[in-house]
C-alpha cells in the first residue's frame, strides 16, 4: 500500500477536539499506528508499503499534533490514551493491534494498563519507563535533558505550547511514569521492538519492558537507532507481521 494514494483522510470529534487520522480499509487484521512526540502520521510513510494490502491500517495524529486539534489543556499520557480509546470505540476498532513509537509507545502501554481493549500492543523504542527519569537523578540533569528534548521537538513541530506542555508533564508527573507495578497490569500479547543503537531511549529500557510485561517478546533491530520503522521498515514490518500472525485466530 502507498501512503499518498491508498489512505483516506478522516476526522473524529473527540471530547477535546478533532482527531485526524488516515485509514486504509482492508478485510484482514487491523492495526493502529501511533507516532512519537512532535511528528505526525507522515512518520509511517516509509513503513506502510511493507504492509499487506488486505490489512486494515489506521494512522492517528495525536491530540496537539499534525492536523488534530491543539486545545489549551494540560497534556498527559492518560488523556492521549483515553482519546485513543474514544476513537477506537467509535470506529469499531477495539479488535485492533496498537503499535506505538516512543511517546506513542508510552501511550499504547498506558492504554493497555487501564484495561482498554485491543488485540495486542507493539512498543517500539517506547518512552515513559520510571527508570529513565530516575537515571536523571539530579535536577540540573533533568532540566538540561528536558530543554534539549524541547529544542529537538521544536525542530520538528512549530507548536511550542503543546510540546512544552507535554514534556513538562512527562518529566514532572511521576504518577504517569511506567513502573514495574503498572506494567505488570498489562495482560495482552506484547511485542517490544528496539533499535540496538538507540541513543535517545537506550536498549536497557526495552529489556526492562520485556522483563516486566507478561506475554511479551523482545526483538532488537541491528543497526537501528530511535526510529527503526523509518530507517529499517522492512525488518520492523517482518517482526510486526510475525507477531500479528501468531496472535490472530
């Protein structure tokens, strides 16, 4: 399938504003792809050509990203997960697999932690692990890291208020950091996919996700950094399709 010609544009009226998505209709397995911080559905343009035509694929612009609404709210991972559930319920996609990259992986994990329905989750170089924030034990180190992430994100997105709100919440809202106890609540088939050379969220956090989530498997992509789906789409699609095949009737 081709990103530019095989997907229809759509909007869902959530309780906090319109959510933009692109959808390829198919009568096979369903998957919803959730992008990372400060990007949008276009991050999947190199990945979707490696998915089979019969697959039903939905690409979502998170609230505050892409063509979705950017309301003046305190952004949180739970808000994004809750809105994702609204969208899936409305479109009758609760029997989908959910793949989230980085910030999107954090949202996918939170979606599962709160018991929202899906057939399984794929966490690609996911953010949010408690130890990631604990490893920046000194306030000065945390502040430096946060400002660097804001600067990097702003190079990709012009929505300064949204990006800053998200990162302020990410760093300060410890209740949303993914703990061992929270991850133990995930009772869905889970695939953890990680770039072996990820300099942003190192492989050790992928190993922690795999250790703490029941029914999970870890696949490491050699040579990949933080965006394997973009730099190594064939390899990641192969991992994804094998996982879906093993967890479909």
